[in-house]
C-alpha cells in the first residue's frame, strides 16, 4: 500500500513557500508511484501534493498519447474531474500545448488574455488566470505537462517555475519508465489500460499448474477505500446503507458456505469478524447515524472506516492491526453494494489476482470469492502462499516484472501456471489454444485407474510413495491415487489460513478427519512449522531481521509451550484410531532439541492417559532433516529417532545460505549443488545403518530430473503432492536401479555444479 505523503508547507524567513521542503516530499512520491499499481491514482495524489505546496488552487497533469502529438488530461485538482481522460490538446495548442511542444516553462499571470490561450468551457478554469506550465520530458522525449493555476491576485514567480521544473524532471523518470505500457483511452476517463491492442508476454516462474484467464484485479496496492483521493459521488441514504449492509452480510454468508464445503479447516472463521462488524452498532450503526443526519451514505462509509482503520492500525497487537484488512474489505463491499457498477471491479470473482505480500488467508478469501488465478509479484515457488495455490488448484505464477505495477484493473490476463508465462491482453488465438489445452488436460483424478497399489522400479526395487497434504480437501485425491499413507501433513495450514489460533478441540476434530481419510495407512503429522516466511497474520511475532534464521518451527513451539502442547494433544487424540501414527518435528538442529520435543509428546500421552482421554499411546516419533547441523550427527539422531524426512526446500536453503523465497538468489538456490548431494548421501546412509526409514518430502522429491539420482543414493520413500503420484509411479517403473546407482556414484565424485548439471541433463544455471 502506498505510504502516506506528508504535505508539509514550510515558509522561509521571507514568508515565501520553502520549495526545498517540497522537493523532499516529491522524493517520497517516487516510492509511492513505484509501489503503486495504479498510475492514475498516483498522478492524482501528486497533483494534490503540488497544489498544497505551491498554494495553487489548480494542479493538472497532461500526458502525451500514443502518437506523441496530443496531450490528454490525466489528473487534476481544482478543475472539473469529469474532464480527466476527455480533455485533449494538440502539441502546440494552448499554453500547456506550447510548453509541451517547445519544452520550456510557460508562465503567464493573465493567461486568458494570452493569444495562445485555449478555453475549454466545461473544465472550470475561468477563475484561475495565473498560469504556469512546465514540460515533463526526458531529454528530447516529450512525456507531458505539469500545470498549476491560481486566482488573479496570486501571481507566480520565477522560483515557482524552477521548483515545478524540478518536480517535473522527477516525474519524467517515473512516468517515462511506465509510459511504454500506457495508452490513452479512446474516449472517457477511467483507469489507464495496458498498451492498446497489443498482446504482451511476461515471463515468470511457474508456481501452480494449469491456466486461467480473466480480468486483472490488483490487490494490496493503491489507496484504501477509507483514504481514496478520488472525488466522491454524492448520494445514498440511510435506507440505501441498510440495504447495502444486508446485501453484504448475505454475500459474506455465501462465501462462508463455500469455504465450509471445500475448505473445512478454514471453517467460517475468516469472515466471522466481518459479520460481527456488520451488526456492530459502533461501526455500521455509526455509518447509519451519519447517513440519517444527512451525510451521503458513501461518505459515511468512508469516514467511519477511516476512523476505525486509524485506531486498529495504531495498535501494538498484530491481531488487531490485522483487523484493518477486515475493515477495508467490509468498506469495499459496502461501497460496491451502494454502487452496483463498481462491484465488478472490486470482487475477485472470475478475475486473475495480482498481488504481492499476501497472507495465505488472503488467498483463501480471494479463492472463495471466485478468483481464477494468481500473479504474485514477489516470493519464491516454495513459499507457503505458492504451496497453498497448488493445493487449491489455482493456476499461479511469480512474475517480478515492473510492468505489473502499471496493469490497470480489468486488463485481460492469461496465466499459464505450467510455464510461468503471463499474457497481458492475450490474442484470441492464444486464448483458444489455452482453452483447448484446459479441456484436454488430464486431471490426476482421471489417472486414478492406472495406479497400482505398490510401486517398483523396472528391476523390482520396492519404493514407497506417500502424499504431502496441506489441506484436508487433498486427502481424497491421495487415497484415490493409492498413496501409501501421508508422509507429511503440514499442520500449519489450518493456522495460516485462519484469522485466530485454532483450539485443541478444533485441531483434534480436523486431524481426526485426516486420519479417517487414510484408513489403515500411515499418517505423519509434522508439528507446527510457523515463523520465518510462514507468518501468522494474527500473531505478534515482533520484527526479526532474519526471520528464516529466527524464531520459527520447533523454536517457536518451545517458546510457546501452550500452543505446542495443545497441538500435540490434538494429534495424539486424533491418532487414537490410526494404524500407524507418526509425529515429526521440523527444523531440528540438535539431539537435545529432539529429545526435548519428544519429551513433550510423551508428556502429553501420559497426561491424556491420566485424564482418561482416548489417544495414540505409542506414536512413532521422528524428525525432519532440514539443517546442515544434522548431517554430522546423523548416527546419534538415527539411534533415537524412529524415522526421518528430508525437507529439501529448507535443507537446500540452509546448506547454501540462499533464501528459498527470494527470487533474487534463485540462481544460488541449487538442489544439485555437490555439497547438498553429498550431505544427502550421508544422511541416507546414516539412516540405513540404523534401519530407520528416510523419506524425501521437499519439492526435489517430485522433480523428474532428480529421481534417478535420489533412488541411486538409496532413497526408498518419497512424499509428494498427490497429483504428482501417477507420474512418479510411471517414472519409477521405467527406472533401472543399477543405472541409477552408477549415476549417483558419478555425481558424488563430481565437485562442480556445472558437471553435475551436465550429468543430470540440466541447464548449467539452476532453473
Ligand atoms: C521442506 O522444507 O522441504 C519441507 C517439506 O517443509 P516446508 O516446505 O513446509 O518448509
Ligand atoms: Mg521445511
């Protein structure tokens, strides 16, 4: 969200406005414009800022259109807002056109008497005769014009022109960068669309497979409903407001029903707060009182939302600050329901959501609204937001392209989650090709019939395939695809996608559904793995300089024994009916930690026994291998742990010191780095020496290029997202163990990434 602009107006000793202070603020604007997805709104903010600082009644920005021969009014304060997008000037026409054409400031304190003056009757500039326009240009490239106007008795000085030129030169850099993407609408105002007519292809990283098309919905950027600078259309009575509140409550209940059906772990919690607020006398009640007193309903919504946003935003408590999003969401929905035409733009239904810094609960919210796909502008493919998108089967890509900041809401998009490609304004033939592809896409469900109960290599080596489960909805697929149990249940997902901690009872009920979904098979619960990039939106974790190296995973659980104990009790209770219940801990770094965590499980089992509550009395207790610290101690761990699971996502991250979620270091995040592979070989051998099962459960497990190597290294159990199971089984059936072992030997002898990449037929640079 853009930072608020400060609008200080300092007077110098001579009593004139101090332009230096102003120029500092313009520097702040750079960040705002760069951050913002909506250039139109930014220009509008800029005009407000300039007008405040230069004490002008009017400030307007004109930008050149595609031809470069005409100017279009793009933002204004002081003139008729309806003129934005419709008022056009030819280069050289009028005073602004002159500044544009001749690339020089035009200052006239009696503008209407200037023979060059061009009057626009509906624009409302008659009272503002003092006129100053400066060109916005980069070198010889004409970009637009920045104009200010004052009333007759407030003339401009030459230092005003200099200050305005400096602003214009800052603006030139910003606008110039994005202008290649912008075209002027043929008629009417409205947001700036991406380049007229032409399809554009942006290359990103694939995150979640499948393709989807729809209009862009840019979220988590731009002005909030409470703060928007866009002039408010008047109207709307208390009765309208009451109707809008009812309609909003109905829509939210609908969303809740949809979530409850498909995502039981989120239950209704995500929108409970919304419903409470819609019935709250201090919130909607206050809006209605204002409307009754004569305030237009939309204004009342904005005012009350702004008041509560400010209160919650200032709270030191994360879960209260989190409420700001709820307030903004409700205000948006109320406004949309007061103004049906606006609704299409606000709702995610049918749209492709472009966002950065989303919490998993936001993804769920948008998914429940009917979003068809996601474009994330930050993060990496192994972040939990990405994992969640896959679990919800929402096509998604990560594309860190600056162009995305300028995509106008509603721009047609096509997301290809298989390749990472993103098409802006896709051509009809491209849309058709993808639509056909989707029609013929074989879903994992359809492949259930080809699955065999157990998996063998070509030469008969037995391999166990289990499923990684993030959401309960995936269990049915895992069962249909004959997964031999659950190798990793990421228990943090119910924590991540809700808006408050689930209780022990709620967890026990959820976990019991998981166990019931895999009758007679192994179910592996990983204890809570939050912190780091898996931030709980509602929990004050405090700021950490290096969250991935901070209070996360098992460390978080040790720091919050009440949360840890409630979870372990819930797991053991749910496991009462499981054939094999396994509990494992993430991010273990020492034997001491493993023992302490195991002691919590044993303590909980003992407490449940004493309380007479049915539970799994003797679960298998194991650990994830995610830290290099484990490698040298593998024998000591293997003597005590019942089983291991290698989380390659984190193992690679920590072996190589490369953030798994940071696309800037994606090159350094290299699963086939020789040190990673040698370490892997050590832990596989260590577990085998002690007869302990070792699973590979990170993303590396399902990548075809690594499969022969992993089997050759001695891995015999894999846990992958359920939809990978058919391909995994087929590839293993074609794999020759002797060849795989030879390949592993060669690779372990090679100390270079490039050499290993060649042997694995990978590009020299990691993908
Ligand atoms: C891993 O680190 O590889 C893993 C499976 O755990 P997560 O991706 O949930 O951190
Ligand atoms: Mg991990």
